[in-house]
C-alpha cells in the first residue's frame, strides 16, 4: 500500500474500496450488449439449447464458456464479481504443479480475496478464514477447498437463481428464441 493511503482512516479506505468496485462495474455496465455482439462474431455461437441448459444446473452454467461469461457479467452488475473470480482462481490454483508457483499463487489469492484488507474480499465465515490463513502458510492443492466450497454454495443458492430470473438472461433467451424461429421460417 502506498504511504499516503496508509495514513488515511480505515473508513476512508473502505469507501475507496467500494468506489473502486462501483467504478469497475460502471465501466463494464454494457457487458450484456457486448456479450450479445460477441455471440454474433464467435464460432461456435451460443445456441438456444445451450442457454436453456444453464437452467438445468449451476454446474451446466459454469461448464459453458458462454454461460460463465454471462454469469460473470451478471455478477459484475450486482457488485459481486469477486465470488466467481475467487472460485476460478481456486480452480486454477488446484491445477498448479510447481511448488514455488503454488506458494506464490496461494499468497496472491489470499491477499486478493481472503485477507482482512483484501481489495476483492469474499464473504466467508471467520472459522473458514482462519483455516484458510493457516493453510496458506504451508500451501497444498487443497488449501482453499473449504473457502471455495462456501463461495460455490453461496453462488449456487443465491446468485444463480437471481441470474436465471434476471431480465438480462430472459432477454438473451428471448433473442435466441426469435433467432431460431426466424432461421426455421427461412428454411421452410
């Protein structure tokens, strides 16, 4: 942290964190329009069937490249993008083979998402935070498992249902339905 910021009271730092989060969200506000435009350019394109598969399970949503992008854009609009960022960072962390890289990644994830002054702090209980802090001292591939599981459950039970009810998701399904109907009438 720069010396000037260290001299500020904690409430100023908290407000600055909040402002940073709102500004990054503001800058990414048009993600849904970009998402729809990107679908027009990408190969393979998002299909109605894939989009409807997202409703079947949270896992289907996370396994879909398009679904993950749409869900992340939704979380940005809800100021909770740190949840999916943490989940994905932990997933990447588990695939790390090198011991020095494991230690460096563990420290980075802890500093960014778990620590008390983390800029993108995730909402986990105190006990899990303490366990994770102890795990990071001697990192293994499972150091973040408990925290990652809690964030996964939080997203599955809270964010995922809101995503499925969101106007952005409904509009995407509607656009793809119209596109499919239009393509079917052209073939007939």
